[in-house]
């Protein structure tokens, strides 16, 4: 599994506390998604490009799986 994926994202606009971001290789392939504006680095605004890094958190995944298994044990008795 890749440790981390990094991609460049275009900040299309910010509205109602949300940043509207565009991701894609070309205008025809652009995908739009939103993030809370407060998650963007300070000073980023409409028309800027940012780098978005996404990584898998194995520790958090394992912890959540263990907690879910424990809850199931409690329910099943």
C-alpha cells in the first residue's frame, strides 16, 4: 500500500465556510469536492493551487477495528 498520495488541487471558490476544490488532469475530467475552509492553510484563497496529501493510518484503523470487536463482544454477551 502506498504510504502517501500527493496531488495538486485547484481552489475554485469559498462559500458558506466551505472551500470548493477541483481535482483532475484536464478540464473534462475535473471532479469537484468540498472541505471546510478552516482546513485550508492560512492565506489560501480563490484561484490558488494547493497540495493535498492523503495517507493510510494503519494504527487508527487497527484501533477502530479492536474497539468495534470489543463492542460486538459486549452486545453478544
